[in-house]
């Protein structure tokens, strides 16, 4: 038996929906010693899983699936009858409409299938991210379905996931918190089952209402997105005043109230979660008359970054990308995944082609590259990074895969027609690229290398006027020399330092 369970009996679990969330949940719960049946309507996906093929790339997942299938703790089926044997049934089906909006059709039809099959003492746990307005309906829908089937009520809970693609297995097995949201659990047996399921975890288990659980997931994603857009706006200030965003953020990160994570400037956030949750929050709140200007700005800054990548390339290419051959390094929305959902690469490549550039893309995930070619008409794909770089007028780093960060830049420069690099992820070393002969631009770290420009920008009008106009009379602040020595705090309070620091207790 798995060390996680410390000799206690395992929980019988069914997970309905074997996408990113469901498959990671299934494999990780099995790894923790529970008996898991993964259920999926797509016959092709079940066939692939039974054949040992993963439907997507997630580091460590294939190994976990294989090991747990071997010991019999993890099985896959298309037959929903397996639900009847489970103590806990997770629902992990999609809620995106594929067009930036929400849809609840899938979860409603899934509930139709599974609710009448739940054992009387089972708990229903939704792990899909739900639209906030659906939360209040969920226990009512489930209650009605049970009643219509002549069955007793079951507990209904939410258990949002906080896993990141690329590190999902580790995030699941070593979570920072486990959130349990109670939608309907009169006698507390649903929460008790989930606590039993997660007893191997050392993370705090936070029990709250279903609404608070959903909003705590939403809040985390909105905050992470806000941090990234903040860093991108800050990077603009750095470029404007000749600063270096790495130094600035590095210094800010020493303040534990701020921290350094998710402050990397570049072409902004993509993926299935952050962009969708920001735009849907703004849209859904607006529908109920609630303005959310901060989140609207987060979305706007994020989209602007993708356009700024085009501007940077045009700037280094002498004003326009038209006619240039551009090597697009990376297409997935982040490294260690083959996911292209809302990947900035799609917008960037499409716009470059519209502007008359030839785009030659390479990504280590060949399936993602094929999918990318289908999504971006006119894009060319290369069989290797070298082929992408051959004769390119510029390279654009879009995904900071390790193989790109470790490139031999002298060799890369020699392959290209013009050694120009725009680093959309601030992932490369400025010094290394400039030493290799590149004209190099990133975000908040200036433009360096061949085209480095001297500081010839005109002085702002106000400074010019101050330098050329009559010097203003400088007055010493009046100091009462007869006053007795006061403590620094008192001086601030009384304002005798000559400045009003507006300090309060
Ligand atoms: C996110 C949340 O992090 C996770 O908690 C939630 O469960 C699902 O959504 P994910 O979408 O997998 O995870 O990726 P994440 O690591 O959050 O990155 C999102 C995007 O932000 C990527 O495109 C990444 O490149 C970008 N990013 C991240 C930045 O631009 N700058 C940063 O500093 C960090």
C-alpha cells in the first residue's frame, strides 16, 4: 500500500472527464494509494489511454499512469456504470465555450448521466472551474435529479484545482492548500470523505462555502494575471527611463509583501486559465452592472504586449516587418506543455503574416507545431531550430523552452541573414546575445547590440524650461531653533522636518 495512506483503507474514486484536470487528478489520487476509475466519453481517448498513449504532454504524468495501472489502482473506462461503486465522484469536464465564454452544457449533460448512478453514501465533487452564476444552481440541479430518480440526496462539493501545466503532477502531490467548497452537505459527510481522501497531504485543508471556494480560485488567477500585467507596465517605464526591469523587480522582490514570482515581463499570459478568467470576469460582472476597471486593464495590457512584440521586431528591422523572414521560436503558451490554448504565438504569427512577413516556426512539441500550422494560415513550420534560423532576418522568442535558452548564439547569428533577436520572454542573457553580435530587444531591458542608440532623446519640456529659465529662489525651510529636541516620530507628526510625510500611527 502507498506510503501516503499510512495503513488506512483507500477511498474508491471515480473521475469523470479525462482532460488536463481529470487525468492529473486520477493519476495523482491513485499514486496516493486510492482506487481510481477514470471515465471518459471519448472512445478514442480511452483507447489511447488503455494503449499507454497520453492525450497531451505533461511531465511525469505518463510514468504515474503506467505505474498505477500496473498495480491495479488506476483503470479507465467509457462506461459510467463504474460510478455506482465510488465513495467520491469527481467531475472534471470543460466549461469553456472555445470562444472566450462559459458554457454549462457539458457539465449539465454529465450530471444527467452520473447523478442517478451515484451510490446513496457517495459524495459528488466538482473540480471543473464553474461560472460564478452557476454555483447557486448546482445543488438544486443535483437535488432535483436525485428526487426524480427516487433517490436520497447526496453531498455536493467543490474542490478547485490550483495546478499549473508543466508542473501539474508536483503541484497536485505537494499542494500549498486544498480548498473544499460546500454546496450542499447537511451532515458534513461529504467534507469528511474529502478530508479522508486528502489525509496524506501536509497542506492545510480549507473548508468554506462553494461560492468562496470558486472565488478563491478565481481570485488567485486574477491576482497572478494582474501581477504579470503590472510587470509589463513596469517594464515600459523601465524602457522609457533607461532602466532594467530585472534589477527593478529583483530589488522589489526582497519586500516579502511583494515577492518576486509572476513578475516576468514579456508578451504576456496565455493558456486556458488566466486569459479566460480575466476576460470572463470582466464580461460577466459587466452583465450584472458591476464595473471591474482593474481587471479590464489587466486584459488590455496583456493583449497590448502581443502587439508590442510586432512593434519591437519592426523597430529592429528598420520600421517594418514586411518582406522579412522571421524565425518564431516556440509556439506553446509556456514550456513543458503542448497546449496552444490562447497562446500568444497565434496572435503574433497571424499579425506578422498580415504585415507581410514570412514566419517560420519551430517548437520541440511536434504535435503542437502541426496544430499551430492548422491554426495560422500561411505559417511555415521548421523541422529544427537551425532550419528555422537559417536565412532569417530576425528571431522572435515566444516560448522559453530550455533548448532555446541553451542555443549557441554565435552559430545562430552565423545562420541568420541579420542577427536580430526579440526576446518575448526576457529569458535570454543580454550580454551573451550582444557578445554573439545580435541586435537584441526584450521588455524593460532596452534595445542592445548593433542598433544600440545613443541617448539623444530631447529633454522633456519642463526640464528644458527649468534649465534655461530664471533659477527659482531656493528658500530654506523655517526651523524654530528654540524648539526642544523631539523624537523622529514626533518630528514627522508635527511636520517640523519641513516635509509632510503624512505618517499615521
Ligand atoms: C494557471 C495558474 O497558475 C494555476 O494556478 C491554475 O490552476 C491554472 O492556471 P497555467 O495556465 O498552467 O496555470 O500557467 P501559468 O504558469 O500560470 O502561466 C500562465 C501564463 O503566464 C503563461 O503564458 C506564462 O508564460 C505567463 N507568465 C507567467 C508570464 O508572462 N510572466 C510570469 O511572470 C509568469
